[in-house]
């Protein structure tokens, strides 16, 4: 059952209705991994009724096999090849490996694909779905884009799904786009509770909605662990989602040094380039490593003076994939270079994330943060800083006093 997405469902219903009336339309559904592109395509297929359906999908490791995608898509139509002008038919046969090899240009292949789709649609209205278009081989993507742009008075609805921030000739093809964002708050909460099989506290739901920005796949995966999760902002969410794995693959080509810089960015939690550069230097990393990290396409966006992760899950992916000792080193380096008085609170939390056991320095820094929060009536923040301070405190009397303060602040909040 799809939650939310009223606008998108309506656009799809209209495209199907138009196709049944003999008018074509094409929608490029784009969005981040796990946002619900395939789910929308599946919905369209479920609504197709008496329409015919042609479907293809890109396969990650087949992106270099020319015409693999087109072959999948057109397989059921091949009996109609003879209806095409001979030059089109033989060009397509050659490309799909069904006839002698001949040289032909992209326009001829595109026109042949268009002709074949139109012929196939003469017999019944047609729905075409192309999923994971970012992994289509380039030749197929170009031919499909060419045909999709030129369908007009044909009973055909074309739906193409492509991931955001990845390469595809279809992204620049001038097709009408349906850009998917996160689910609305009510739908996201409902999905979270379905996955958790019960109510989720308001704080935890808020936190998971923030971490996922309403991404349904990530909500489903985090939701399953909701009964065991902590709502505290300073605890890491427990599950690495498969959406994160999709982001992590974008770091594959980077050097290990650049990945360590990304880890510093992820640990810092701020887009402050200066801070990241200083912490990276403290870890012995070079300027060029920082530059490589800043240019990591599909993971971070660089702006003047700042670098931000493209999505909280991209940040989480980098953070989750690092070893605990590398994470601690990143936090320690950040704490070391945060010398401004106004950074004292954040510095305290970095020291705590860098700690391996009892740690008097981190505990004292957290006590400072707790006192400042308490003075400005930030009771919840004071309570978590006191609690963390106590956790790192060895002498039992001091630990008890700090725990008492944590309880008192929690009670006041
Ligand atoms: N609107 C929705 N309501 C409920 N569940 C949804 C919704 N959208 C997506 N889902 C579920 O979320 C999961 C991820 O969706 P989907 O596979 O469609 O994402 P995607 O955008 O195709 O991701 P990818 O880029 O990895 O292919 C699926 O289990 C899907 O059923
Ligand atoms: Mg998909």
C-alpha cells in the first residue's frame, strides 16, 4: 500500500488515462535511492488493466553492455520488426545482435525504436516502464530518450525511473520530470509505525524523520529497530540502512585518505570547511585529500565556504562504514582544533565521542556544557550532558553527583 504521494499518483493516473485515449505522455521519475521510484512504477503496472506493458530495467554491472536494456524492453515486439522501413529494421537487428552487423547512427536506431513502439501500440494502449535508468547502457538510454521525446499521438504512457545525482542521458533529455521528495510527515510516521509494529514515541519519530528526510526505505529499516532505539540526539541511530549502502558506493573510487576526510566531515556535523581542513591537517592528511573529498560527486555538495552531505543518510553512510577507532580519531582531531570559547559545547561532545573508557577531561568538558545549558534553561540538553559526563567519570562519588544533576535537570525539563 502506497502512503501519501497524491500528486504523483494523480500524474500517473492521468498518463494512463491519456494513453487509453490515444495520447502519449512520458514522465521521468527521479529521486534518491529508496525514495519510492520503483514503487510508483509498480503502482502504474498494477493500474494498467487491459493495457499492454513493456518493461526494462538497468542492471548495475551491465551498464557497459551496449543495447542490453533496449533488448529487454523490445523483446516482446520483435515480431513486428518487418513492419519497419528496411533500413530501420536492419539497423535495429544489428544493434540487438539479431542480424548482420552494420554501421548505423543513433538517429536511425532511435527512429527504429520509435517506429516499433508505435506499431506495437496500434494493437492496444501501451505502458512502458524503465526502472533504474541510471544503470542502462548509454546506447539504450539514448534510444529510449529519443523515442520518448517523439511519441505524440500514440496510445503510450512512458514512465522512467532514475536515481538522483547519477549519470544518465535521460536526465538531460527534456522529458517531463516528477521529482520525488520524502514522504509527508503523516505518511512517514505511519510507515515508521507499520515497520515498528506499534507506536513510536514522538521524539524518536522526529529523530528518524530527520535522519531519513522521509525516505521510505530508510524509514522501513529504521522502524524495524525502533523498539530498541534511543531518542537522544547524541546517540547514533543503530541501523545502517540499505539507502546508506547506495550512497557508500559513491565513495568507491576515492582514496582512503579522502574517505578519512569525509569521515571528519561526517563526524563534525557542520558544513564548516575551515574546521574540517584543520582537523584533517591534525590527522596528517593533505590539502589534496581534502579537495578530493570536497569533490565527491553524489555524496557532498560544495558551496562557498561550506561542504554539506547531499542527504543525512549520505553522512550516516560514511560514519557507519568507518571503524570505531577511525571515528574516535576523527572526533579527537575535531576536539583538538576547536579552540574557540563558543565551540566549547560541541568540543565536549567530540571529546566524549573520542573517549575509550573513563575520561576525566571529556567528563569535565561535559560538565561545563551541562552547566551552561542549565543556566540558559536548556534542561534536556543539560540532562544529557550530565548523564554522559557521569558515564565517563571513574570516581564513584563524583559520578553519583553528576548522575544526580542529570536526574534533577531531567526532572526540571
Ligand atoms: N509511498 C510509499 N508508501 C509506502 N511504502 C513505500 C512508499 N514508497 C516506497 N515505499 C517502500 O519503500 C521501499 C523503497 O521503495 P523503492 O524500492 O520504490 O525505492 P526506489 O526509489 O526505487 O529506490 P532505488 O533507487 O534503490 O531503486 C519499498 O519497500 C517500497 O515498497
Ligand atoms: Mg528502484
